């Protein structure tokens, strides 16, 4: 199937699929924090189709939160609170229309999620919350659940319009023993 994604470039999409496929041999499920209307979630559902892995996806379904001073960008005033809002039902219906298994969909702000809301082990995590605090909260939620050789991919790490993303990742990884790579706007953390 050819995947279309409004939020992620074609090259990034290919890389997400490739890395997620490589993670099929790692134990644990896949998660996406910040699923929006589910474009990347649909791709991940296709990747795990026919395996015993599950996909867990998370969003406020109220759009973006307020940004913090760490998100102040020199190149514009996009990404307002409440932007990128869709309903959980819309996302669920996209999976049904695509004939793909509906993932576990949780509606919450990331800072309201508890560890029990995530799978016990994660092989691949895609973090796409756009802002400093959203990425910081996401990293803190997934870190203790990541399997050895699992991968955390952070979208917008190199996006100048969203400087809070790199700040959150760089602060988090400075005292961690992880490998880190960049690909286009993606930051790729290998556990
Ligand atoms: C850029 S969109 C995600 C795009 C999606 N990953 C894709 O590939 O199509 C960012 C999403 O993150 C959600 N989000 C951002 N910060 C959040 C937070 N702190 N808690 C819950 N959802 C959040 C927004 O509601 C929005 O749907």
C-alpha cells in the first residue's frame, strides 16, 4: 500500500516504516504518542499486521496544548493551542475503512498518562507531540518500557519551527547510554 502522510515527509515515512519493520524482531509492542488523524498509526498497523504485536496510540484529541517558552521559534507563530484537533472516533473509523485492526487508542494529555496506560514492553516508539513538554513527558513515559535494541523515533528533532523538540531530546539523552542518529527531521534513539 502507498502511504500518504500530511505531517511527515515521504523520506521520513520510508525511514519510519523501515525502522519499525526492523523492530519486529525486538520484543514488545509499538506506540505512537501524538497520533493526530492516524496517518503514521495506519502505517505502523500495516507493519505489525499478522504478528502478535499490538499498536497503542495516544493523543489529547483536543489538539495541541499551550506551548512553553522553550518552544519559542524565531521563524513564526504557527502551532497554536487547539490546532490539529480530530476526534478519537474519526481515527478509529479510518482503521475500519482501511481494513486494519483498530489499535488501542487512549485519549489523554501525556502528563495524565500512567505507566499502566502503556504496554509492558515497547519495541518501537514514535513521538510526535511537537512541543518541549509533550516530548519530555513522552520520553519519560516510554523510557522504562523500552526493550533492548528498541527504537524511539522523535519527529521534528531538526525542525527549526519546533525548537522545543530538540531541547527536550538533548536534555533527556545527555545522561543516557543510548545511540543517537538523525535522519531529515527525525531524531532516532537506539536503546
Ligand atoms: C503533528 S501531530 C501528530 C501527527 C501524527 N504523528 C502523524 O504522523 O500524522 C501532533 C499531535 O500531538 C498531540 N499532542 C501534542 N502534545 C500533546 C500532549 N501533551 N498530550 C496529548 N496530545 C498531544 C496533538 O493533539 C496532535 O494531534
